[in-house]
C-alpha cells in the first residue's frame, strides 16, 4: 500500500505542484489550505507524512506542527516536513523543537522532494 501525504499550504500552486510530484513518486496525496482543515483531516485519517508551509496566513505553522504531533501514537507517527524559504530560515529550530522531522526550501523540484522523501523512508 502506498504511503500517504497531506500537503498544507495556502498556495494552490504549491499544493498542486507538490501533489503532482508526490503522486508520480507513488504516494497518495491529500491537500489542505489551512491548518484547521489539516487538523480535521488528521483526525479522520492520519497520513504517513505531512508537508507544512512556513507561512500560513491565519495560523502559526510551528504551533500547527505541535498540534499535529498530538495526533500521533506509538504505532503511527507521521513524518512532518517543514517547507520554508530563505527569508524564514530562522524558524527552522523552532519547527524542529515542535516536532518537524525534516525541512526543504522553496522553490523545490522533483529531485529535491524525491531525495527528502526517500531519506525519510517514504518512497523508493
């Protein structure tokens, strides 16, 4: 069964690009535009991975990561990937303390995303 991923970003373009890349890597992908929508989806079905944008307009993405961590268990703990940009690189330590497993920078491409998800054991 393929791994699942939830992409949380207010940008439709970023969500669709990430969705297309991850789908071609064999993952099942869902999207959320807001943190509240993402939390609701996690309550229904916890994905194997969650990509969280650093700049969500109505939520603090680092706090969202902390909240998402509360939905995991000993048997199911999603990998959380913090999607950041050069202008917000300083938030990476906060995201790590909140529970992020990995980071990658915008703009990203297929090879970068593939390498990160392979490193996390989510794709071949």
